[in-house]
């Protein structure tokens, strides 16, 4: 096989070796617990996965240490000198910290059943000492001087290796900053939570960070839907990467149109916003493709058009039902929804429908 430009290949290889700076250390559980307690390791929920291991799974991890069973390494990113965020391993570190702080009692142990019901302070002294002192966990740290581009690649490739973060969870770690904060603040909007059936922290959409991803979908498509190419997921990554260094004021300006569009969408569609008509009833679940179409279409209307059309909400709802009689529209909001042609098709048809009612 003939290779391309050898000099360029070697240059990129050399640059990669220099741009990603790693540090590997073996930590005791006490050491990790102390770093959490002193906030050297940031466990703030808005920057990491929202789900939390059940006590049985936390207990299983502690039992693994007692059995001397190898545990996968923890990955950290150095945000400032001496301050770290977690790329992968939040649940493991949380379980370690909580157990040594006596926050839960062991439950469901198979190999050490006599320890079920025991908090850390109730363990035999020898086991307490072993858990505190022995270096059970390997920690791999991406140091601050690493290239942001390569740090992002680490997040992506670790995920592909089976860490099981979804795309929004990866973005949440990879693109920390003012825009990420503004997106998660916007995601607390009561109308969005109602659409996604988010009733509390145990709701699936909340744990999977779908609320934040819906905000980002709109922000990304707002300026690119007419000329988008490639996958929407990749476009959302690129949007976050391009705006990762914006100020708080700039971030608020970027997110502002989302609040406006969401208010407009509910004034136009009411409780049926983002829901699919199946021929007999509205399906009581937000459909991402329809969300795109209604949010972008609503944002394109003038204030005067919104007032006129929202005054006839019943007509909007009926016209939307009729849109679902179009097989192409139905496919555009349900199947292969992130392709450029279907994004453009569903937005244009929804917008034309609204303009026709103005």
C-alpha cells in the first residue's frame, strides 16, 4: 500500500507525542478520599454523569479491593494546577469516598457475607488499614499542558473502549466552561423538563443528560441547518469546541435564543409541542426530530407572525396532524433524523406550514 506524505505523517505523529502529557500514579483509597474531601478532585454533578451507583454496586467495588481483584484505572484531567476533573471513574471514586466516610453499609457481598451491614468504622482494624494504605487504584492524569484537541480525543476513544459514556456526557467533561454552564442552566427550563418527562433526578432523560443535549441541538442547528453536512452529533461537538473559551456574557447571548424559541413553540403547539401524531392520538413523548423542526421553525418567525399564528393554536395543531400524513415528513422526523437532507426537509415543511397560517 502506498502511503501519503511521509513527512506530514511523521510531523503529526511527533506533535501527538508532545501534545498529550500524561502522568500515572498508584493511589491508596485514603488518598483519593482525602482529595475528594478537600475538593482537589471535582465531583460536581453538573460536570459528570448524573446517575449514581446503588449501594449493592458500591459494595461490590469495596469487596473487589478486599479480594485484591484488579479494578480499571481512573482517568483525570488537570483543569488548573492541583485541581482535577474526572474523565472516567466518578462512580468508583464516589463509592470509595462515601464508604471510608461511613456514608453507607456494605450490602449484597458474596465473598465476605459476614461484612454485610458493616460501615467502614465497623470493619476489623486490619481491613481498615489495608483499605486506607494499600495502593489499590491506578490514576492516569492528563496534565494541564496537554492540547485541548487531544484531550477531547482521549474522551472519545475511552468511550469507544467501553466506558459507556454517551455523547452528551463526553461533551459535559470535554468542554467545561461558560457555555457548558449556560447550557445546563437553560436545561432547567420547566417547559423543557415537562416535554422530556423529567420529574426528578431519577428520570431517565435527566440521568442521560437529554435535557442539555436538546438545548445544544437547537443551538447547533440554529446557524447551520441550511448548510449542515455530516452527522448532527459531530456538529454539536464542533459547536462546543468552537465556543469553549467564550465569556459568561457571550455564553448567555448564545443560549438566549433557546429560551425564546421554547416559549414560542409552546405558544404555538401548547401541550402537543414536539409530540408525534400517530393517526389517532398524540404520542406523549418528545420526538427529537420534531423538536428540531418546531424549535427552528418557531425561531424563524417574526414577532408579528408568532402573535397571529399562536392566536389560532387549534389550527396549528390540526395542520401539524396533516403534516404527518406526508410520508416524507414522517420519515424525516422519525428515521435517520440526523442526516442533513432530513434535517432541512422537516424544518422547511414545518416553517412553511406556520407561514401559511400567518
